[in-house]
């Protein structure tokens, strides 16, 4: 079977990419989704706060997903659910399997990987203590409660202040549980400020900064945790422990892009984001393979995922039509003082009229300058009242001011 475009993942990114590509004139499109339904993680995100950027109205996760699913169906874009993609190849073959079709190999002119991200687990951060039940990721608890209808615990503590953890702190309270607190290793929260206010402060849930779980105690199910305070070198401070009696520990300790399909074929991976290295067209180091959404780098809002995925659909369409110029006018991007990462990693100036950059800072800043340099010469300096690691920032530059070479982004004190 041959297709113009194969999209791996039927969540918010995959759906937006498919719609965008269709609207560019691409007709032979197929979406492969491993779950029994389209929509991805949005279907378990029943809280509001979605759609403010895309639709100028606030809606829940399932409502947001439904809008894109309806658009896919209206365009009669082909999709397969319960379709597990087993591997892709550098020559753009996609191997997948499901109950209806068995093992299939399809050939594509372009592939968009919209595979989302996964949560770090207890094993990933090596929490000492007993191996007991009642320890799970915040997203796992969210699925149990919002989709499966199971209550995961009555006395809950949450490790990590990522957005999922903050949202689940509120959700557990609304379901009748007692949330004893949220602990964060860093001296600042890793969640959006609005979630800190709406999910913790409004419900009087304490936030323990510079703290982490020192030990898990229990027999069959978790019974207690020992919470320890850490210093600036993240070493435990003796005598600064707290003990909490709980029956559930939720982990919100980071998200990692899910990219085994790309890693297995040698796609270059970004050391900071753990997603693929891409250029301005969201194309990876292997021609014809594109990436977008949380599988590329973790976003704050699904609206931003949809916007990025739409661009991936446009550029994949241009690639299929042979409209991406082979002539290279490459601008390499690098980070310096205070910038954790910048996306994309390089830009072919022949492909774009405007350059849209996304970046995160390594730590909180107040009253600073963002300096942009081209080949060692300052071209832009922007005053920033504050910059937070939890909030992805964007920067748009016009092509007129740019040339091939190296673009550097850094934070400077006022």
C-alpha cells in the first residue's frame, strides 16, 4: 500500500497535522493510532483551559479533541485505530499491526511522527524504599479516575509540581481525597503559574519547595513517606525530614518525548529535549520524516501543539510536492547563558519568510534582557520582566535581518 503521507499518532498533534496537510491538497493520508480511539491524552483531560488560543473559547480536553476529530472525519481522512506501529525505515516504510489487518507494510512519500510523550516513573528517578502498590504517575491516576472510574486513594501526596501533578491535586480533592501536599525538588514550581493558583492555593494544598521523597515505607501498599529537604546542591539536610501517613503517592516528575521509532533508525536526538533535532520545516535528520507535538518537545498548552503540528503538515506537503528547495542557506542556532534549549536547531532561510523560535530558560529570571546575536553581532535585545522554565517562550524574527551562519540566544542581566 502506498500513501503520500503517513501520520503516526492520532492525538492533538496528529489530527492537526492531517487536517493541515489535507488543506494543502494532499489526499492520500492515513493516521495510525495505537489506542482504540482518536484524541490521545486529551480524552482523559476533562478539566477546562483548552482552546483559548486556537478557538478563543475555553473548553475541556475531550471537547477540544472532538473539534479536530470532526474536521478529520469531514475531510474523510483515513485512519486506523488499535494500530501499533512497530518500526519505520529511512526509505519511508511504515510497519504496523492491528487485529483487522494483521502485519502490514506501507510506503509513504513523507512521515509525520506525532507520538506524544511519556511520564517518568519511580524507577526513572530511583526513589528508595519498599516496592509497594499505591505509587503511580499522575497521568495514570488521571486515567483511572476520569476514564476507568476508579478512585486511586484517600490520603494522597504528590511528588513533583508539573502541570499534571498540580491538576491531579485539585482533581483528587474534588473526588473526596485528602491531599497532604506537593513536593518539588527545585526551588521553584515546574508548573504554569495559573495552575499553582487554581489547583494548590485555591484548595489550600501546601507546596514544599526544595523537598523530595527520601523513602517509601509500606508492606503491600504504601503506608508512609519520609520527605526530606535538600540544599542548593540537592543533598539532603540532616534533621529536616517530615513524615506523612498516606495510601497513595502520585509522581509528576517530568515528561519525555516518546521516540523509539526514530531512535531505532538513527535520527539525531536533542540532548536537552530528548526529542529529534529538527530544522525550520520540522524535518528530522532523515529526509521525509517530520516530527511535531510533545514527541518533539514538551509543550505547555495543547493549543501550541496544534499550531506546531499544522506547520508540520504544511511543510510535509511541500516536501511531497517537491517544493522544499535543495539549495541550503543554513542558520545554526545555539544557546548560551540561561537558555535551556531552542527549537528548531537549524533553519534553511530559503524555506521561510519568518523565523519562529521556541525556547525555555534554565531557571527563573526577573528583569533581564534576551539577547539575540548573529555571527557574534547583536541584532536584537528584548526586555523581559520575567522568564520561567515552566513557560515556553517564543520569538519571531524576519528573514530580512538574517543570513547564513550562527544565531545565538542568551539571557543578560539588566
